[in-house]
C-alpha cells in the first residue's frame, strides 16, 4: 500500500478530513434542535429523512467494510494497483456512523412530534424497499465468489443514487410552500462546508500520489461532495433569495387536526378539512 510523499500534504489531508467530519456531523444538530424547540416537524420533508437514512446506512456499510476489512482492502489494491492508498479515512467511518444515529433521531422526532398533515409518501417507501431488496440479492450473488469489493461498491452506488434523489422532495416542498420555515438553514451551511472540505481532501491525496485514482476509485465520495454542494446552493438560494420574507409569516392550519398516519398513499389528497 502506498504511503504519503509529503508530510505537509498529509497534515492538510487530515485537517480537511476532520473539518469535513465536524461540519457534516454538526450539521445534523440544528434540525434536531429546531424540531425539539418547536415540538413539531412541519416544514421538514419526511421523504428527505427516510431517503437520507438509507443513504447514510449504505455509506456506513461501504466505509466500515473498506476501512476495517483486510480482505476487501486486498481486493481493492489488486484492482487499482498496490501503489494506491485506500480511499477511506477514519473521519469517513466516524461521520457515516454518526450520520446514521442522528438521522434515526430525526426520524424518531417525526414519529412523536406534531406533523400536521404531512406524511411519508408511498413512493419513498417503495424506493427504500426496492433498494434494500436489491442489496440483499447482490449479497447472495457475491457470496459464492467472495466478491466483497464488488458488493460494497453496490452500496456505494446506492448511496450516490440516494444522494441524488433525497434532496428533491425538500426542494420541491420549499418551492410549493414558497417558504423554508421548519427546515434548518444551519444544516445546509454546515453541509456546504463539509462538502467543500471533503472534495479538497480528495484533491490533496491525489496531488500527493500524482494519481487521480482516488476520485474514480471512490466515485461515491466524489459524487457525494459535488451533489451535496449543488443542492446546498439551491437551498441557500431558496432561503436567502427566493423566500426570505416568508420564513416567519407562513401560517399552519394545525388547530383541530388529529394525529395522522405517518404513511400516506400517493393518490391521497394533500389537503384535509380543518
């Protein structure tokens, strides 16, 4: 396995990695705190949270397996060359585990706090179910030949796919409501910093090794940063430019509403009598 050629670049790599870790990890707390303070989760899209949990779970499986398994590391080096470095750092493992825990906390808040008329769509439930079914099938396909690197690459692909689609429900909901009230912008700002730091970390490693295998050898991490930054910019534009005056003025029709089922049919009307 390759080693670092430059000590300053190695230090920079570690600093950027932990900056991404702390930024991304702390980014979960503003939404959790906001939900706790409001004792309601209206404005937070539930599909976003459900898809996000599958995304981070897949990313955790990929990171933990590649970082800790000598067998998978051997398969990686055989595929990309013994002179390459494993593209998963300790901060990647720590972040993904923390992300699964905090996303689970947010999902628990959705279950116990006032939801208004919001529900998880059956489309999201169907996507999540299909994704885990495919992952289970791939496990049994990989089992006879011990193709573990291929298997975790499937999980890496899953997290990329979920990253692409998970932001869409929240962005569409903000557009439909013409407001970002209930959705924490602190989460987005910290996520933006983490995405930039993560991408810079990969660039530093590639510069030191004089090789760009780090980017296509861990395409999930590359796309994770780029997609996250793109949608963060979208949310910042919504919050600060498109709907700045409506964050505090939107009125919720919550009085007199009972607790609704968390899952709704896609053909169920979105409005209810008050």
